[in-house]
C-alpha cells in the first residue's frame, strides 16, 4: 500500500481476524512495528493511526508495543481476545455442513496487478476497503445465530494459503470431503481478468503445489484448455491478506445465518458442502 494509513488499517484487520475466526472478541492489542530511519515520521504516525482506528472499531485497546529499526516497514499486532469455552470455534467441519464465505477473493492477484499499474484508483480503493474490513461483522452474524439458539460447527479465516488451502484444513480436521462449487465462489471481476493474463502472485503456485494431493479437479471442461476455467481455478489458490471467514454450518441454520450476514453487510455465498470422506482427497472441485 502506498497510503501508510491504509497500510496500518489492513495490517490491523488482518491481525484481529484470527480472534474472530475462533469465536472470540479482541480486547487487548500490542503494536509490532519496524521501519527504516529514512521513513518520514509522518508516515510512521499514519501507520499507527490506521491500526489504532481499526482496533477501536473492534472495541479493543492498544496497550503498548515494540518498534525496531529495520530496512523496510513492517507492522502488525499481537492480539488477545476472550471467549467462553463453549463458544470457541475450531477450523473444522462436519458431514453435511454447508460452507459459507463472507468476502470476495482475488485480492492477491489484484494487488499484484496494482504493482504493475494495471488498476485504476477506484479499483485499488475497492480492494483496499475489502482488506481493511474487519471480520468482526461475520463474527457478529455467528454470534447472532448462537443467541437465537443455533450454532456453527466450524470457522476459519482465509489468508495466505488461499481459499482452497484453508478449506482443505477444515475438511482434514473433520475427516470429510468438501464438494466446492467453483462458480459459486465470489471473485473480483478484474481478478479473473488478470489471472487470465497470467498476473498471479508466486504464493498461488506454492499453494497449488502444497495442496495438490488433497484436491480432485472434476470441473465441467478442461482448465488446461479453457482459459476462463483456468483463471477461476487460479483465483481459488490466490493468497489473501485479511480475507473473509469460511463458516461451516448445518443446512437447517443457513437461512438465518445468511440473513444475519446480509444485515452485517457481508458476502453470503454458499460455496460448497462437506460430505463423507471419499478417496484420498479432501476437496473435489465441481
């Protein structure tokens, strides 16, 4: 990010996300900052202000931190959150669960495109706002479902391992197979376009290699011949910064959860269903 304030916002949202993904509420945060001595103090101040504003939005408090001189700026938070033991969520799933996603994917591809000046200001602003958006709002929907007597069976957030990497973790933990409906996954339009052009971060290739043994590609059409299918597949492996939540929920709870997510302004796409473990794979792409 060229804007240090936005840089701080996104880094903080990413740091806070893990607590929300486990069903907790962030309460305390410590700044972790490195910066070169050539960086203007105004930029350092803006980074910390961006982080502080997101922590305040989360309802938490910054209680200190550490700063170190380094050759490049790095910023994040060490976050402490709280949850009742019975409310803590694991990154798992049960047979029959539906899988819901709360943000579009493709930010890794689009930030790569932005570095090459292939996006305009409005397009950059859209992905920045997505990455800076707290997963607090997905968490509040899950909390609302619990308050109505329902529950979700598992949750995780999408970060560096991409959608497929984190979905595979949930399937492995539950010893189930996820049938992932590729066309149902919400993807930024320009991400598909850029992926078709080969504008893909190196992390996506590493994610594909890492999960190769876990994934069965059973899509209609041949991704090696159909560039639109190939682009969509590449987006599924795209590493995300401050991506959305993946929520595993029983079919009978989906209507209420979807309504609550919509009230919070989240994406509400049902992108697959977990079934009985079949074969050696944990994800089947349809």
